[in-house]
């Protein structure tokens, strides 16, 4: 056993091609592998210490690994543990592993299948993101948690069945899974339901997943949240009916719905998350309900066909890049309660000719109106912060008589 130069601070040791740390009970966590084997059986013990965990980044971005066998006794696979192992096509995970961390197998592009042990209870955020060859994954019967975007960009995945044990689920785990036409749950599932092909999480009345192939959707009555990533990259979607009672559109809810032209939001909506309608290139009509009190960063960025929008009176901040690249916008009125306009808020709104900024605004960020070549008039108060901002930035402004 050799202690590294930083051993005293980190309890980091080396043994052959492995580096490891010790838990308080004397078991080992492998934190690095510097070898070049293509087929690797990770040892059960290292320097006499039982290996119980694969640490964060331990095998990440290894260009040689094609096959890995994890030994019995390991209970956890850490964050990014095998991320970027592009040639890894076979991984053996033993019974006894309880958790797979965030990004653990991200970008393992050669991995076509994986057998998850029955002991597994948790799959972390982005755990299998961009495993583009992955065709099938059987979720084990004791699985309790599926993290956000766990299988994002698993473009070869064709079938998913969620066991009744799953009690919690993050943001849409199956975004950008272009060959996945549906997910299945039992009719008696305590937490999840599939209705008209859409997956719902019952405890918070949240819509989780919509297949990419859908063209028209009616969201179930009683839904309160359109979940993060629920409609991400549904590029065929042209028509969505949102029922009264929906209050929150989470981050990325409709991002990259490229053919969505209009959507009617009910008065019950109070919050629109970051990137919620980002890159909805053909969205031309959207009435933001008066009760909306927050709109996140980039919420309407790259909505290039959007010609007009009314910002609700309850909004107090225009967030960063919220309308950036909305080239079709021509006129905007910032409501009286707004106190700040974030960085790049109207960046590259090349069709914008007029904007009214109230005296309540006391902060305007960087490059808010950069690349707004058609901007002719910024209407501001005579003694306002906005007027001084326009003078400092050499922007055209008009004060009331």
C-alpha cells in the first residue's frame, strides 16, 4: 500500500493501477484507475480492504475499456463513474448494488444492453444519458427512484416498463428517446399512471412524459404541473390542450417543440420555468395569463415567429435572455411592477422597434438590446434609471411630454 503525497488530507492510497480511499469501517472506495486494459475485473479486495463502492469519476473517459465486471460487495456506483467510456459495450453489475449515481454511464455510446440487479433502488440524474446504442433496460422490481433525464438521448431505446416499486421520479427521464413510442406501468401502480399514452406522477399531479411522435395532446384534467422536460423535442407536436388547474410549467416543458404554432394557457398558470418554450421556432401566438408571477431565464428564447406578447402585471423581473432571438417581436411594454431586466433579455430581437420601460426599473443588465437593429424608440420616464441607461448606452429613447 502506497500513500500519495496528499494522503494525509484525502486518505488517498495507490495499489497498482488503482487509487482508493478508505471508509471509517475500513472498506475501500476506488477513486481512480490508470490502466489500459480492454477487459477488466475490478478486484473484490484492494490491499486487504473490501471494495464497497466505485467512486465519482473513477473510470471516467477511459478510452480502452470495453468490458468491466464489478465485484460482489459493491453497493454504490458513484457520479460519472464510467462516463465517457465510449468503447464500453459490456458492464456486469452484481446483486447488492443499491444505487447508480448521477451521470454514471453518460456517453457510453457502445453500451447496447445492461442487466440491472434486483437490489437496485436508485438511478441518478442523467445516469445513462447519451448511451445512444442502448436498446433495452429492464428496470428491477425494487427500484424506488428514477432521476431527472436519466435516459436522455438514448436514441435506440424502444421499450420501458416501470415497476410498481417506483415511488419517485424526476424530470422526464426519457427526453430525446426518438424510438421510444410509449412507457408502460401497471394499472395498479401506486404512484404512476399512463393515460392516453402520457405518463403522470400521481402524488403531485404532474405530467412527466410525452412520446416524441405525438402530434396532438389533451392533458388530463386534474393535472397541476407540466413537468420539466415533459414535451422536450416533441417536434411533431402542433396542438396541445392545457386544462384549467395547471399552475406550473416547469423548466424545458416545451423546449424544441419546433412545429408548435400556438398554445392556450389557462388562467390558473402562475409560473413558467426556464427554457419552457425555448426554440419553439414556429410559435406565433401565446397569451400569458395575468396570474403568472414568474417567467424563467430563456423561457421564450428563439421563438422566432412570436410577433407579440403581453407581460403580466405581476411580473417583477424580466429574466436573463427570456426573449433573446425573438426576431418577430415588434413592440413590448414592460409592466409597472418590474424592477429589473436581466442580461441579454431582448438580445437579437431584430424586429423590435418599440419598448416601454417603466420608472420602477432600477437595474438593466448587459447587452439587453444588442443586435436589435430595428429599435427606434425606448419609451422612458424623464427622471428614470432607464433614461440614464439609454444615454450611457447610446440607445434611442423618448420621454413623455
